[in-house]
């Protein structure tokens, strides 16, 4: 019986020690290192407006529909950019539903940006991302929206294009991926300057 209780005591002590280390010390160390070395990323990469209010995260897209704003790519997350329902539509290339949605989005995009019925449209303007929360659009997508935004804000297209260039992220490590425009950052910049 004495041997049995010594095994129980060893198990209880091991459990307490591991709980303190794994549930207390380790998370505190990781939290401390992240706050010291990666403060912005550890706190959600938040974007603040000039008045100091938090407008969103650099990592999550938001829906914009007003003509004076740049519009993000379509979202299949919940009712659109719902972070609690992240995900794609799971519709494949042979899906009639996807084909119809793309045709509708093409027509709407061309109409709102005053493009001809045969004008090429970037894929990200009519297809949702895998997460449904992508914060960026392609540079070409942004460039096609410049005339609409400039007209709605009574600005020159050159000025709006300059703001697009200022809010364009380059390729990762200089070679991977394509340049992208963070829609929320660009729209906040537009609001701050105009």
C-alpha cells in the first residue's frame, strides 16, 4: 500500500510541475518574447486611423461598397468578410453555381467601373479567396477602380493612383507572389487625406 501511494504522489507532483511549466511559465515566456520582438504582429497587426481609433487588422479584409472607396475581392466567408465563418465556397471549376456567380460579378464590376463588356477583368475582382478574408487586391484591380474613386471624391486620377502606389506591398522577399494593395489601408489613407 505504501508503494501505491508513492506512485500516486509522484504522479500528482509530476502533473502539478508540468501544469505550472506548460500552462504558466511557457505561455508567459512566449507572450513576453512576442511583445518584445513582434509587438505589432502579436497584437493583431491593427490599423489605426488618425484619431487613434482602431479601424481593423492589416490581415483581415473588410467589405466596402461605397463608390468613393476601393472595393475588396468577393468573400465567401459567411455573409461576407465574417471572421467567425472563414472559408471558401468550395465550388469547383465545373460548378454551374460558381460559373453564374462569376458572370454576375463580371457584369457588376464592369458596370460600376464603367468598363466595356469585353474589357479584361482581374481574377481577384470576381473570385473569392480560400479564406474569404483576404485584405489585398491585385495592383491591376486597384488601377481599374481608380477612375470611379477619383470621380466620387472629386480628385484627379493621378492623385488617386499615387495613393494606390504608396499602399502597394511588394513581392515577398522580392521574388515571391505579386504586388498587392491592402484595401483597408488604402481607404483609410484616402479618408485621412480627403
